[in-house]
């Protein structure tokens, strides 16, 4: 439900449901009785609750959808009519991934699409479009490799030698009786200097798998995702992880990733602890307590679940982790806001304060000299050209700083998404943390890259 509108003792409010196609407007009379005032049948979008404004005995409704600003009204008797729309349908309304593939910087833009079927049936899919970045100019590009065309999800990673791996999520006809589709994780590998991509083996399984993240740690390629019995959303699902030493032959990791057979769980990211043990982080949906964080560690005896009670109370999942030789940072959500913890052994954790209480910090990445992260900052948290009240351990990089390398997409965009990668980043100030540092933030939301505006869609 969006903010209500009131006038003359009458209150109107739009109510939507994540699974139903259209919203309804409710009316509260001066006597305190609620009733269904009218429907918005032509705005057929699941979960698309508009803003409403009472205009005398009529109600004007406004919403933003796919880059369009749409308006309509309900008459005094609750009859619906559209007033018009402005804007243009964007090709991209977000970024799926960004990666360095050899000498080419590849970006994949995404747009959410809703297709209607008979009755009130609908399907929401993600349409992906490839781009390339050359000489600070963003251009349309061909898929790399061509086989990922039509993918519903993609992740890419390149090692220091220039070897590249691309993972994708492919929806195909299912071999399970009564199920129309299934999703498989697939991959391709290209050696440094080579032109042809080799198909990876060992990723696609007999069930339905969804792609999470692709990464490389100490020469080992890693893919995380989710395993589900079928394409049916209500089926039980849990985290999945694959590893490879050459990028071509992959093995599914065996571990206690199915945390609770009555609750869904997932894996979001991986990193390496000081000492060399691989760690995977994620969450589990508790039917009584909501989302809880979960982490796993691969040691000499295989995969084991980590005791992460040291994170503290109120933690609702872990989104990512990144590490250097002597420290690892976990990122997640605690008490409804972004949170970060540092650890050197995976057993004891120290809370790390980053920015202000309402700032949104993107995915922290490790680099040769420490860590770096993008962020979106509220006006209340700004301190001159920085955001955050205590940027003591992290240093603010000037807006003409060199980039730290191929930049992954932030785990959550506070505003319209934009790419913050470039040979010279002129649009956003980055906070950088060296090996002895413990907190970070960044500011700025303009979407220019080395003087050229990126077509980010909205």
C-alpha cells in the first residue's frame, strides 16, 4: 500500500498484491467505514501499487512503469479511465553484470518484462542486452559467447592471466512430467589470447538450477547458485556451489547446504579466509523467524557450516564477502540496514561501521592494496565531498581516481542503476580501504563516465 490521500474526512489508498495483476483503490468514509472504491484494470502489473490523490470526489492515480509515467482517474462512482503517459520504453533499466573479457569490457543490461496469459495468469521475465565499453563510449555488442543469447541470467570473471569464464542461466523445456520449463546453469571458457569459447562440463544438473555468482579464488573457479526440485516456485530450494581448476571441467560441491528441508536457503557469494579455506555465504528462510544468515567453510574435512553467532542479533542474511591475505569482510543486513563485519579466522567477528545509518553500500571488492566499494548516500549523511560521519579508516578517492579494475554490480542500487567502472571515474567518489582499514563509503549519483553520459534507461 502506498501513501493514502485524504480530503473532506474521506481517505483513499491504493492496495496491490505481489501476485495479482492489478491494484484496487480503497475508500474510508467520514464515518470510518472502509469499502472498495474501484479497480485499475488497464494497469495490469503484479505488485504495481500507484500513488493516488483525492481530487474532490474523484481520485487521480499516477505510477512509473518501464520508464513511462502513467496517469489515470477513478470517477466519483469508481469508474476507471486512463489519462495518458509520457516517456519512452527503455532498453535497459538496470545492470545485470559487468566484466572484463580479455581486452573487452562487457556490460549486460536488464529490463523486467511482464507477459500476460489467459485470465489473470502472468509471467515476469528478465530481458538482457549486451553492451561493450571502449574509449569511454558505451555501444551495443554481440553476445560473448554467442551461445548465451536468450539467457535469463549471466555472470563473468577473468583471471590475472586473461583466461575468461562466462556462466549463464538457460530456461529450457523440462524433462519432468507435468512441468513445462526448467532452468540450467551453463558455462563457457576461453583461454587468454584464444578466440573460441569451450563449453563447460558438469554444471547443468537433473533438477532446476539458478545462477548466483561466478568468481575465482587462488586459481580455483567458483560458481554459486540455487538448486530447486523443479521450475515451480513453491518447490523446496537450497544453495548450490560448483568448483573447477581449469574453467572447463566442473564438479558440484557436496556439503550441508540444504540447511532446513522445510525452509528454502541460498548462497550469494564466496571468498577465501586467511589460511586458504574457501567460504560461502547466504541465507535461509525461517518460517517463524524470517530470514537468517548462513555461512559454510571448506577445510581439510570438506564443507562444514560456520558458527556465525558472533555477527550479533538482528542479522537477516549475508549478501557477499571479500578478502585479502589477512582479513575478510562479510556484508549483509542487520536491523534493516546494510551491515559489514570483519574476521581473520571465520570464528570471531567485529562490526564495521560504513557511512551513515541510511546509506546504501554496494558490494565491497578486494584489490591488491585492500578494499573498495561504491555506495549511495543520503543528504543527511554527507560531510562535504564525503558521506559518513567517521571516514577515519577509509580514505575518499578523488573523482578523477583510477578505477580498481573490472567492477561488479552492487548488490543493491539505492537509485537508478549506473555503471561505475571506467579508466577514469569522474562520476562517483569511491572510498578505498587499505589493509589496515575497516570502513568505507562513497558519494555522488551522476551517471557520466569520462565525460560521456551512459544510457542507463531512467
